[in-house]
């Protein structure tokens, strides 16, 4: 028995049997009444049995038609459930997510990924920590966290948070070298400098009395390319350093570091999550970006 006519006629027959009308069945299927009638006739021919008795006013389901309709109802229900299952699976975040982020935000993001992993057990994560600008398409990256001004307008960017430059030193260092009330006084202090991927040391940022951001060159005995190690050096009493507020965690609350020059503190760079337009629509990527927004929203400056 050929099966193409059987399967193509099932829905027209089923709806005609349910509605007791070829016209209403055609409306449900979005086809003509003639198309429904033709499909049912072909199905009856395939089965070799009369399924529907047609009258001038209505459609009557034959005993054989009622038996077949009951089986069709089960089959169609199973097919609809299968479609919904597949569709839900497509909407459910799953698979491996490749996330790249600067070293200094790793301590914020990595510990909080457990929440997302618990929520979506079919997700796995690959994290690359690097301060270089990663090419998302070429390097198969789903989401990249960037600190600073954005240059690539072809990417989809989601703002995560702003930041503030904070100048800190340990209580031990300040007890030995005295406090400072103006950025110009940093020349008499040992400054611990961060070295960017460009291998240039960063000048420190402050806001002058007019509200403009000024760049202040500093000198010291230590240059380092890792923010965490820079903070460790400051905690040990080696000197003064300037970092972004979210890097401090609870170091100030625990008394390991003290903020100085707070009245001169300047705004820092914004933090964004970037993805490509193509990947931005994937359920897993949407879930990760939403999680990052929530994660950075909960980061309390100077507390962590």
C-alpha cells in the first residue's frame, strides 16, 4: 500500500471528521473545500473503506471512520507533543559556551557561573582569560567581556556596569609615609603601576576642581601586568596603586586597603558584553548575557 496518500490525507480527514464539515476543515487547514474532499477520497481509496458519508448538509462519520479517527487523534497528539518537545529543546539553553574576559573580571564572573550551570544543566562553559582583543568570529567565541570604549560597531553590545578609579594603599604604608590630600603629592610616594597589553604603564586618572578628568603620570618601583598581583603588592605595603572599584572586593571593608584621594576619584571605563549578531539570538547566548547583566548589577563597588 502506498503511504504518501495515506499521510497526506490524514489531517484533512481528521478535521473533517471532527468538524463534521469539509468547509470548516478547509478553513482550519487554510486550503479549499475541494482540496479537502479530494484528499479524503484519495485516503479512502488507499484504505479501501468508506470513512465519511457525505450528505447535502453534513458529514457523517462511518463506524470505520470513527475507529480510524480515534487512532489519528492519538497519532496527531503524539506528533504535536513531539514537535513541542523539539521546539522546547531548541529554546532551552544547551551546549558549550565560549566566554572570553579580561583577567581583572575573572574573580567576578567565574564564581557566579554555578548559578547559571544549576539553572541550565545542559550548558557547559569554556572560559578564556586574556587582556587582548579577541576576534569573536575567527576564534569561535560566543561572548566577550570588554572594558573600555567599543570600536567594533558590527557587534551586539550589552552594557554591564560603569566603574570608578580608586586609589588605595595599605594602612601600614600610610602609617609609614603619611596620607596625601592632592594628586600632585603622589610624586613623593611609591606608586605601583599597571602595565597594559600594549606594554605601556597607565597614567592615573583624577577629576580636577572643574570636574574635568586629568591624567597624572606616576613613577614607582613596581610595574606589573596583572591587577590581582598589583593589589597583593599594595596589601603588602609596597606602595600606592590605582585600580577599578570592582577589583577591590571586600579589601577595604576588611581593612586591608584604605582609599585615598576619594574626592578626586574619576569615572572609569564602561564594561560591556559583546556577541555577534548571529549568535546573539541563540538561547544559550541570551541566557549567558542576561546572567552577566545580573552578576554585574549585584557587584557592589568596594564590597564585591
